[in-house]
C-alpha cells in the first residue's frame, strides 16, 4: 500500500443540477463516490460487475452502470441519481407511477429502473411495450415480475404526453 | 424457530406442531382457575365461508374468543381492506430515501470483508493473520471457531479433532477483517495466510451416492439449529453420503399399500425427473450492521425475521433477548434465505465486539451464491397408478437431492398432498455433497415436486384419453382449485388446445396446466399495538418486517378499516424487535398471522376511544359510528337497523358528526393504546392453499429455445387484503418459476469443486425480454379462521409454473423434457432422441 494510492483525487461535476466538489480515493467507482463520499445512498450495490443494473445512474443523460465507472470519469459532467429525479419538490411522473402502481416491491432495484426508464422516455416519448422491455433488459428485478414496471412506464409516458390514461385493474373474481 | 420448523417440516408434521401449541378451549383442563376461565371466555360468531361468486358461498358458525371483533364482511362490503392500496412506503422507495442495511451509516462504523475457502474440502493447518492485522486501516480480525448452516456430525468423535472448522465447501467462511474503509478491508482480507490440507471431495450428487465416494461427513450428520436454514428431519439413518430415505405420505406417514394400489391400477405411468440447484439471488445480498456495546447489541439486518435474528444472537453470544435489538426498516429480498444471525451476523458482531465500533458486512455477489443458501436439486422417480376413469390407486415417489452440506432436499409435498389417492408412499433421501448448504427457498420442495407430479398427471391424462383439466376435476378435492381451473381454462382459451405436437413448422406452440399446493401455517408470535393520540394520529407497532410483500400497507388497511380512516392516515412502525413480537416472514405466514392481531388491537382501542368520546359528548358508545374519517353521533344504536330489542321498528338518525381528529381531542389522556396477540385460529383443521397456472409456449425446434408467451395464474389466499400487492406476488412468483424452469443453474466444476458461474451474468435470471404476458386472477375464499380470515400467497404463486411450462412444451412438441433447466441443449437432445424413435414431425 503506497502513499500514492492513499492520496485523494479531487473533482468537480454537476450532480442532480448542482455543482459539487468531492475528494475521494482515486480507485473508487462512481457508485462508491456517490454512496460513501456524497452520502447519496439511493443508488444501490447489486453485483458490482455490471450485471444487474441496480446501480444505474445517468451521466450526461445516458444510463451508465455506476459500478463500472470510475469516479474520476465524471469530472465536469452531469450526473443524475434517483435523488435528483424530483423537480422543485414534485416527483417525476415515473416516480409517481412506480409508487402508485406497485412497480416498487422490495424497492431495491427501483432506483436503477427509474433512471433507465427516464432515459428511455426522454428519447422516445411513446415507446411500445416491446421497446420498454428492450430498454429495461439490463436491469434485474427478483420480486415484481416486471409487469407492473412496464405498466408504470407506460402510464408515466402517457401522462408526460399529456394524455388521460388509467392503469389496468387487477382481476378479482367476485367484483371485477 | 417455530417458523423455521413450519417451513421445513413436512406439512403434516408442522400441523401437528400447531395443534400442540394451540389447544382448543374445549380441550383445556376443566379445573382451570378463575382468571383462566375469564381469559378463555368465548362466544358464537357467524362468519362468511366459501368462494365468492360460487354456489358454495355461505356462512359458518364458530366459537371465538369473546373479546375479538365481530365477523368482518366480505371484501365488497368493506371500505379499505380488499381495495387496491398503493404501498405506504412507495414514495420512500422511488426517491431513494428508503434505508436498507447497506445504507446505514453509524458514527465510527467499520467495514468488513470475509476470507473464504478456495477448496471444497480441506483441513486448515494454520491461519496467519499477522499481515492482515498490520495492514492500513485494519481494526480487528476474527477467525471463525464455528460455521453455521452446515450439518454437523452426530458423533463428533468420528472425525479427528481440528483446530479450525473443517472446510466442507468452496466459499466456506474462515476468517474476517474489519477496517476503516471497504477497500482496506478487501485488501486486508487477501493478506490472511491460510495453510490448507486439501482433501478428496465430491460435488456431483450422482457421484456422491457411489460407495467409494469421498465423504462429506465421516458419520451420520444432522443440520443444526440455525434459524430458518435448517432442513430435513433429525436422526435419519445415513450410509456414506446418503441420508435416508425417509418414508412418508399424507400427514407425515405412508398411506395404504402401494403394492396393492399398483396391482389395482389399470394404467400406470412413471418417469424420472431432475431439477437443478437454484440460488436465491436476491438483489440485495445478505448483510448486517452490528453495533456491540457494553449494555447490548444492536443489529441492522437484511432479514425476513427480526425475531429470528435476535434469538440466534442471544443464543450464540449468551445475551438476554432483551439485550439484542434488531432493526429492519427495508430489505431487498430474501425468498427464504434470510433468517437468523447466520455466519454473516456472527462475524460482524464478533468484529464489532473486538474493535469497539459498529461494523458493516455486506456479502459480495459471489459469496451470496456460494454460502448463504439455495434450493436443493432433485432426482425423482415417480410412478402413478390409476383406474381407466382416472381414479388414482397409487403414488410412489423416490427422490434423491442434494442440499450440499445441509439437509432437506425432499420433494414429496405435492405427491403426498395434492390428489386423492388411497395408497401413497414417498421416499426422500438427501445426498451430502461438498457444496454450500441449502436454505428454505420459496415453497421448499414444492416447485421440484410439482415438476415431476404435474408432468406425470399430464401423461396419465393423455394415456387415459382424458383432458388434463377434466382429469384433475376428478381426482382433486380442493374446491378452490376446481374454481381456479374453470376460471383459468376459460381465460387462456383451453378449448383451443390441440393434440400434442400439432404444429408442422419449426416453431411449435402449446398449452399446459399445472397446480400448486401449500399449507396454512400460523405463527402465534404475532402481536401489535395500536395507539390513538389526542391530535387524531394513529400508529400501529409490531416487530414484523416488510420484506417487499407489502405487510406495512396491509397493517395500515386493517387499522384504517376498523377506525373508519384511510390507510394513508395510519403510521406504521415495524421491523424492530423493540416493538411487540412479530412473526418471521417465511412459509407465506405473515399476512395470515399478523393481521388478526392488528385488527384485534385496533378493535380494542376503538372500544376505548368510543367510550371516552361518548362520555365526553354525553352519549353512549353504541350510538357512535366511525367511517369516512368521521365520528357520527346517532340518536339511538345505528346497528339495530331492523328494530330495537323490543321489536319496535325504527331508524336511527344522525344528530351530529365530528371529524376523527375532533373526537380524538376529547380523549381523557394524551394517548390511548391497546395491544393484542394472535389467538388460535377459530378452526384448526388442516387448511391448504391452491393455485392453478396455465402456460402458453412457443418452442423453436431448430434452436431449442423455449419462449413462454403467456401465463394465466389463478390463485387463492383466503381474504385478499390488498389486491395490488397480491398481484405483484403472483407476477413475481410466476417469473421466478419461469426463471427456474428455463435458465437458473448453479454449475459446479466437478474437477475443482468451484462454482463456475457465481455472478448474475452466467447465472441467468429471467429478465425483461423473456417476460411473458401474465394474467393474475384472484379468487376470494373465506374459511372463517380468524378475525381477518387472511392467508398467504408468496409460495403458492411460484410452485406450479415450471411444471405448467413443461406441460406446455410437451403439448407443443409431443416431447417431454424431464430435466431442468429446460435449456436449448436439453430441448434439442429430447427432440433428437424422440426423432430417433420417429416421434416428432417437423
């Protein structure tokens, strides 16, 4: 363990629409910098190998796996995490629909899904179910079975287009 | 521990246990003294019973504890219960504010890393920790003196004494280190010098059964008592690595005589089925933050059972239970693997004790696959005999399976309990291998058991020339499943199902059906406190944890229903052993166990509330009615709608109405509170859950790829409390079943004993692209068993999926795939072998 490795790197970047400055051990991933040095724990560890999508954040609007990006790489760039999705105290439509439709079950994978979905809807305001499935294919969920996540993305997309839309209802025998 | 047993034992044995701990009033000693008599006062109550929308819908009269609330009406008559209610914690989850174990940051907290074995079987000669101890940032090291989770020799003298625990699987924890940063802990973990004496090993269950196979244990072994992890029955005979077989049948013992049953059979079907080892793979790995202080231990744990964690810590560290506090605010999935302190918890607490600082230990994804549980494999030989009309005459299952260094690989549940048959014998054997121990996994034994049983029933139907749904109508006595078959068949369009292998092109489509069986377990350690404060705020407190299923929201619904409020009006404080005892969440027990306690507590506090408010208003409590956030004051009892006690007809008229908050301000003291514990189920006879799933698949016979296109899943869970979250559980269960059927496979290299895919890339979990259309249909079934009559859904939802897919694959191709996962290679091999026999058209 040499002194050089223990020296801290120092960078500036924009995080959730605010300028930040942070010093950290240079080997750290963006995930570690966000969670440990900037205390934003909304972004989660899942596998640390880029396989599960749980740690997804946006860098310059593009979804990246923060466990595979060095903290040093975001110098001067624009990073969005789940904590930065709400604007002026109002939740992003995706956050509303994920919460209301039950797209967050245990909730651990949710931040990653939200950011990938945000990237999708910014590029494609009216995605088909297949396009949603494709866009979310890098994110794993072990609880919900994805269906409610698709429904939440579709409903948020419709609301963002200014359309009236209602989610599908559960089927319960007796009072469907 | 009660939960662990209910999860792991044969259902009938677990039922026997429940019966032992819950003696009906009538059976109590008549010489009870006065206070007991008072406590046991009962009354008759008429409750809804049957399946809503069917002819069987009726009522049932039960003897219930006198202080419990009146019968709850069916869902359509209720305001909050049974209505889809978004999770109360949804906002926290979508904003990143929900705090999971890894998000806990205590002052001075250290980070830990574990040193694990590279060898699958070894004696450890020495461990040199000196380099690690001197590494930068290191504050404590710990060498394990005991490994939890593995089975243990019954007679320790059968093995040479060892200074360190014998290594019995690659990935077994050996030592650990805590340092000021995670990176320093990771670096220091590499500096431990462990000198091994590698020993012969076997990781393949077929090899392990051979006479000269290396032994995992040099004598008979049982899996010891780690909460939630312990597998099969104790004291079973063992030869080499093979433990058992244990003979069983319905209600814990063989039924009838299978030889006679097969002699009476006019048709017999049999086959060998194999299922793989599946790992739980929750997105959040196992982890704790342990904070050891002079006066006690506080643990933030990712667990399914705060109480189970506390109990194991108290036992291992010889602490009073009151000195251990376990907190689980949010947790990222468990599926059966997260109970008790486990090695992870013990390591963190030992390091915290040594370092005098809180320690966080989160497992790596690799260690998660290797060391903290899995679903055992199975090799099942199943034989079923029947009369020409379909009546079953005999079922015989012989199964082997490996739970690694653990026990509990039985797969007999479905064969024992699903169908009516006078002669049933199951023989289940565990095969020890040098692989990580199994743990309870969503319906232990049942997805594997159904894979064999439901394919065999499908084959029987074909052989008899009876439709598979019609055959089940003949041999299955469950009214719930009968209705579920009817609804599901209609929904998926079962009538369009064709003869097996009808498609002529390379892509062949087919339909399949399979059924689920699970058991109603009740955890009596279920208590709640409900508080109403003068400002009108309402809280419910319980130790129970929300593992994602949504019990936090359901508890709010129950209290809101009773007090005439909205679910969002209720503050729910759970996941902390400082609150009244809550059940561990496993075996689909949570909702059925805790909601009656919640309703009973809310009912009690409501009575006190009404009394105090009535007294302040100068009226009688019976003249008040709660609803819509209001307290309505009537001129007489509004519940006597038809007439008073003298038979005079009248209609109560409201005099005035005040808000719940205004009414609460009239309470005599700042806060009123009531506590209730779970009472016995009103009816204690055996109860099971059903579930029927229909799958539609497309099989590409050129590539061997199976695509599940649609699943219709029809389920029951007693009274559905929150359809929104029940539907999620069903979707998730179906997808976990598809994942198990087609993709997931823990692959061990038989030459090195190492897992070759300890990640989420080569250990493939179903993803978004492979997700079919899923339609979840829920029936509403009442059995009059508790003050909420709620049940469970977690396990039933995943049990039949793999079997339904397999039956659909057969219907598509005319070829049966009897081994999971049903990979392209296995599908092609099965097609090839059938072609050799002239079985497939293409």
